[in-house]
């Protein structure tokens, strides 16, 4: 997908796309630049599984609880969430504005023996198509787009009635600036410098307002924090100061 083809899509930030394209080959390196995403993945997957099962009345203990569900991962990157969702039985479509990310994701899925439909496109472009999804995910992506409220509208428009949207992002707070930018990018160097821009972070109240404006009911908002003693990520509904997850029902 060329820049000209996506110019009309207001949420696409081409500088952000280019930045992630440059390091696309590192998506599946658990010790590389995407190490933080690998570390939070078990918590994210558990959260997604619980809320999707609850929404559709599915047995949480089932080996493939998402069988029969269609799932769209917006801003899928290298497929770190698409693959576990496919293993849980979902019919997965992963989209990303970066063609390099899509190529990396497709190759890894093929090596893993998984059938995932990857496309280099945007949520706005998919809205023009008739297909809608039971589940739409947009994880750690809204802080990298332009016009975040319009982005929420596009994601919500892609959900079937009765479906759900899950977004995860970083709060625009002083603590988030200290931890997610100064700490993660400059002190601990867990992320490449310039990965995040504090002014593009979204407060939970702003995201909730965007969900409601898009016709979604906010079903849950939960924080995700790092336990400094166990060095493990965990859900914390009382601490939304840095990372948080939000579920909307249609």
C-alpha cells in the first residue's frame, strides 16, 4: 500500500509507520526492540480471552474457545497477538499500514503452520468494505496514529452488533512520561528513542468518551502494571496511570 493510496486516511501517521518498518525484522526477537511487547503478551492474552469468552458465553476452559469467531487485529505489527488468537480458534485478519510488518507477520505465520489473513491496509479502508467482525483489537496502536477519535470511530464501525472492541494504550500522565518515555527509552533503553510521543498518549476519560461517541458501551477499564519484585506484568484495575486496557461492547 503506497502513501498516496492511504493519504485520504486521516489516522495514518507516515513517520510512525516508517519508524516501525525500519525495525520490522525484530518483531519475533524476544530480546530485541519489541521485548516489552513479548513481556506483556501473556497478560494481554489472558485479558482478551476472559472478556471475549464472557461476551459470547464461551467456556473459558475450552481448547479452542474462539472457534467460529471472526477477529480483526488493527495495527497487528509482526503478528504477536494474531498468532495466539488463531491458536485459540479465531478466524484472524491482521492489518497494518506497514508492508514490511505484514511480510514479516505472514512469513512467521507460515512457518508456524497458522492460517492468518494479513493485509497492508488501514481501518478506514476496511470500513468501505462490507465485512464486519465479532472482535476488533487495536493494541498499543492508538498512540501512534493521527486523529485518535476518528480512529476509534473506524474501529467501532468494523464490529458486528453484539461484538466488542479492545484497545490498549498509555495514559497521558506525568507518571507515564517518567516510566514509558524517560525510563523505558532513555534510562533502561527497553525501547528505541522516539518510540512514543507523550502528547499523543490518550487519557482513559478521552478514550471512554471516544467509545461512547462511536456507539460503544464501556464494559471494562483496567490498568497493567509491572511488579518490580517478580519482574512480571499484572492487571491492576486501580492503577491506570501508565498502561491500561479498555473494552467496549456494541
